C-alpha cells in the first residue's frame, strides 16, 4: 500500500481528486467505483469544481457505488442514491444512465446482488475504486465477522456502524440494520484502489491497518494487502504523531 500524507482534509480531498483526474485523463471512459459517507464529500466537491472549470469530463464515465441501505428507495434522503445525486451527479456532466447503485428496495435483494456483480463484470470491471473505512475497519459494508462475502451480498450492519451512521438519520432507530454491499472479492477486482482516511476518529483503525501483516476477517480492510495497486491517502488528524 502506497501512503500519501495530506496535511488536512482539504489537502486530502484535492489529492484524491487529482488522482482521479489522472486516471480520467488516461481513460476518458473510466469505470469509477464510488463510496459515500463523510470522507469523500470534499473529493466530490473538488471533482465538481474541476468539471465546472472544464478540466475533467464525465460524459463517458460509468460509476458503480459500493453499497446501499436495504429497504430505502432511491428518493429517500438518507439513501446513498440520494446522496450521490445531490453531492455529485447533478453537479457534473455525467449521464444518469451511466451511474449505478444497488437498489435497496429491490423486490429480490439476492437477485439484485447477483445482477450487480454481473453488471460490473459485463461493463469491463472497475478501473478505479474509491474507498473510505469504518472506525471498525469495514470497507463498503463488509463488517468485521468470522466470514466475509466474496461477491455483492446482503449484509447485517454492526451496532458500531449503525451508531456511526445515525448522524445521517433523524433517529438511530431509523438506521437500516441491513444493506447491499459489494464484497471483498468485488472490491479487490478493481484495477486500482484509493483508500481515503481522515480525522481523529479513524486514528485507531489506521494504526491497525498500517501495522497488520496478515489477513483478518475482523479487520476487513486488511484484505487490501492482497492488492498491489492501493493508494492510501490519509490526513494528519488520522495519522497522528505515531506514524
Ligand atoms: C460508504 C461505505 C463505507 C464508508 C465508511 C466510512 O459507501 O462504503 O464503508 O466509506 O463507513 O464512512 P465515513 O466516511 O462517513 O467515515
């Protein structure tokens, strides 16, 4: 894993956006894997700025999001579909039909998972995957557990993730307890991965990730060690003084 240190969140966001721009410059029809949550918001703001200035073009880009809450339809204000539309898609020149997010309200969630992996595969796979990390080490919604899914699957969210994500809901009781998530295998198939880690709340998990030299299903992000093209961009708040 290659580490890029950013002085703060703003710099992290600028670095991440430039790394994405680099890939887009090389391949305008990029298949881009996207994450939600708080961490990539600054990166998306930068991408919007660069797009507005004509420095990047999304007209040929296809996007694939990592996950979606089960039970929420795309119009629900806490759904990841709504998040993506409002924080990125509606501000850039991407074609709506080229953006893909699992449907949390699909009648058959298992079928939705199977079809999602197939869709990504049929479109040539993900060129660049953007990832955040949970305070418990999850990537996408692959939570610490005895077993981790290889492909996209329906997953149970842990109490700590439900607590972390309750800030996006009116009350913690409204946070869905299950989600559709790309699996560890689906993520590792991406040709390149950028992992963004920001803020003091991630210091612990970042330290664990930097120290671990084996695979642990209790630290799902440790599976990124299997991939030979991962760039970790972390800010000083997350890095702390120890690293
Ligand atoms: C979101 C996702 C999650 C988040 C993680 C960190 O699509 O897959 O794994 O990346 O929960 O969230 P933030 O950035 O809010 O700390």
